[in-house]
C-alpha cells in the first residue's frame, strides 16, 4: 500500500514570481553553482520557460500510472517532477495529458523519461522538459511515491522546492532560500550588466576579469610582452 501525500508547503507566490525574473543559469551561479539538473533534461520548445513549486512523482519505467495521479492532485502553479529512473525509451507524457495539465494550470512538466506528441505540446504552450523524445507507449500498472523527496537529474528535490527552467536548463532552489536566491540573482544580473557596458566601452577580458596577475603566476607570456 502507498499513501498519497497531497499537502505540501509552498513558497509565497510573490517570492516565486520575483525569482522567476532571472534565468536558470543566473540562479544557479548566484546560489553558489548549486541546483542545476542534468543537462540531459532539455526543453522540447526552447522558447518556453517556467517557474513553480515542485510536485514530485515517482513512476516505474515505461509506466505513467502515478503521473496521472499526480496531475489529478497537483495545484495551479505546480511543476510536475516525474522521476522514472532515467528510462528514456518511453513516451510517458503526450498531448492528451498535456491538455489535462494546461487546463489545471500546472506550470510545467519535467521528466527524466521520454515524451511524445511534441508538435502538439509546443502548440499547446505547456513547458515540457524531458530526457528524450520517444514514441514508445506506456502501461498503467505500478504504484509509486507522490510528494516525497527524490534524487532527480543529479539533484535532491523536495516537494515545494522552487524549480526554474528555460532554454539553457533547469535549476532547483530550496523553498526556504527563495528570497535570498532572488536577491543574489539580482546582484549578479546587475554586475553582468555593468561588465557588458564596460566591454562595449572598450574594456578587455584580461583587464575586467582581473586576470593579469593570475596569468602571470601561471607562467603565461605573449609576444607583445616580448616585443616590449
């Protein structure tokens, strides 16, 4: 017997929205290069992005029974994190379930398994990130955990943690760290904007990244220094 947990603690909507203004890469770097999911998990449409609270579900390989249960219980704004052991030779999610998610207001689906009906899903506009695209079908046989912590894409994800995805990848932020992550991300964005302006004004990489002494200590020389 498996008990379904549906009640999870979520961060405040306004804090999630503020963090959502930043890219996945910025958030990853800002929080100390933590939280990046495996680069094997990619968007089926690079023009989509999402942010929301993780709603975790474990499916057996080639079996989407618990995914259907998760869609039933998920709340608007949730991100379905579907762990299927990294088995990519199955399309456990397609346009029919995509419409079910879209109607409920689910923010996105992220799985380490495969998906199919990708053209229809792109037209639907639901952000879908997966380990593969596969036309192979699934069964509905095996019970699995719902809203329990999972190791997914190389990261430990708890129900209610914040998940952000865009064209470059997916990052997870601890629920209790969302405000701090947003502040750090804002500071990083401001710093990078300043650097870009300095490059446009003629600054160089060695100068602006303070690499002169670093390169010298490693023994790097150039013909410019030789000529002088």
